C-alpha cells in the first residue's frame, strides 16, 4: 500500500477511504494515517463523474488510489432512486450508500478492517444530515465497519472504534458548512493545494439533468453512447420529436463524430465552410432530417446564403444537398 507515515511499525489496522479528491476525503485519509492506520483510497468512475481529481489529490498526499467502475450502479440508481433525487437527477443518498457498500465488499474480500468516508455532519442539508447518515449506514450493509473520521465524535461509536482498530480519541467533531476547521487541519498536515468544495457530479446540474431525463423517460439510460453525448454540444428537441445535437467547437465536433460511428446516428456536416457536426438519431423521419440539416446550416459561418450539407450514416455518404439556413432565433425554443 501507499506511504502511511509510520516507518516499519505494523499498522494499527487496514481499510479503504472513499476518495473524491476533495479536501474532506484527503483529510479523512490523513487523520487515519496519522494514528497508524494503513489506508487505500478508492474512487469511482462513471459517465457522470470522473476520478481525475481523485488521482491528482491522491498523488499530492502520497496515497495509493484504486479506481472502481460505477457505471452500472449509478444508472440503476437513476432509474430507481429509493430515496429520491436532489435538485437535479442526483440520487445522492442512494449513490453514497452504494459506494460505501461497494467499498465494503472490497474491504471484506481482502480481510481489511474498515471503510471510511470524508462526510461531515450537516455539511450538506440533504445527504449529510444525521438522519441521512444513519440511513446510509443502515442501507449499505457495512455499518459495523464504517468510520467517518471528521465527525466521528458527534456520531455513535462504531464496532471498529470499540475494538480499538481506529482510535476514537484521535478522531474529530467537525460539523456544518464552514470549512474553517478543515482548512486549519490542512495547514496541520502541510496541505496548501486542494480543490474548492462542491461540484464534480453532472447529475447535480439542472440543465444536464433535463437532457438526461429525456433518455430516462424513453428507457434509454443503458444507451451509453447517448448518455456520454449529453456532455457535448447544444441539444435540441425538434418539432417532430427527434433530438439533434449541434457541436460548439472543433473539439466537440471531433468527439461527437467518433462517438457516433457505432451509435446508429446520422452525422450532418457542412462542406466548404466552418460549421458544426450535428448528430441525429438514425431512426429520425425525413422531416426531422430536413430540420436538422437546416439547423446545421444555421450554425455554420456562411452569412445568409445556402450551405452545402452532407449527411452520413457511419462511413456511408447518404446525401449532399444545398440547404437554407434555419435562423437561430427560430430554433431557440427547441433548445434543451
């Protein structure tokens, strides 16, 4: 495992810390290491959140990091959230409980002693109030080995603490949304470069959730290409019911074309002038294709004239046509 700061002495215990890469998870790891625990950081990856920050933060504190794919878990929770959603399409309580459960499976499978999180009591009104923390502990199936080092003294003592595998006396009693105590603790550990609080999960973003809700309502959450495309382009719900995605820059255009190759999408592109890659579901009606072609022309750089448009399915060129631009203001009501 990674450096634990205890030289050649045997570790007090071994465990896993749920690690987002934010300050709280960094501190949870350091608090446990300081008292002689050997910890492995575990981050989760899905189309809605990336382990990039976790990798950076783990390197900053010299911790081992293991990344676990969470795609199937989070899709099932978005489909059927037992405890409902937050402000977007984010099943935060269920999601965190599932992460703890997955970490618990890893810990028990390896004969380790505990699972720890960086949760702070009452830091987040929905997912970190006392009732939610107790609910997660009950639902995750590993309440007996769950430790929350930053708020442990404000919460019931756990079996791990009673057994002396984690020294409760050296855990903390942080509460609320202020980060003053965390920042002081960061200085104690010599941390000066750490991410600001909040953010990181697309499911908490209202505009993104609106787009994802269309897939959810259509029973298409398991279409991973469609899910991943939600991060790119402008999304329009056309009058005929089809959805068109219009790229915003060269980087998005290239990414969208690559993702569409095996996804059953029509790819619509302007020829001879700068303009966006536009994607349309391959089952769209001819009327939808006409509208999407005009939309692509409307976002191309060619004044008010006609734009030559090519329509592909995979590598096959289906059609090339001169196309009248659709005024952007006319398309604005369709923008998701």
